[in-house]
C-alpha cells in the first residue's frame, strides 16, 4: 500500500508568483504537524511501514499526458469545483500564462511529497 501523507512543497514557475503561491497554499493546505500520524494509522490497520521518504518530481514542459498537466487538472478540480475557492476564469487565465511560458521554454515545476509505503504486518 502506498500512502501520500502530505505535500512538502509545490512550486510552479509562473509570471505571477503571488497567484502561484496562493493557489498552491489553497491546494496543499498546512503541513501535518504530526509526522508519526501515517505510521500510527497504518499500525492500527495491521500494517507496517516499509519506507517513509520524500519523493521529488520535477518538470519543464506542459504537454498532454505529463505529470504537470495532471497536476494542473487536479488543482483546477479542487480550487474551482470542489472548494469553490477560486473563480474558473482566474484559474484558466493563470494556466494559459503557464502554457505560454512552457511554449517559450520558461516553465518549470517541482513537487516534494512525503510517501509512505506499507505492507501487511
């Protein structure tokens, strides 16, 4: 079983860094102060932690089928549809800026997330 417990960092190279920071904060939420929480929950479910690490994903292009495109889809789904915290037009304009930057070779993103791998105990 793989459990993504929390996002450590999420960075998108944007011409509007304030908006990028706002959107990523709304999406990731605050860090979980209880670092032992995943292990405790898994132990209660009769599983043991095999690996607990920080995974880093980076990219420089927005293309169909890439992790970056999936990430933007998830961001939009959560921010615009589920939480209604951001207006669709505002998000879509920001995304269009990211796509334009990518076409010029001026885009990048980085994600660090905590990943816990567990198996039946």
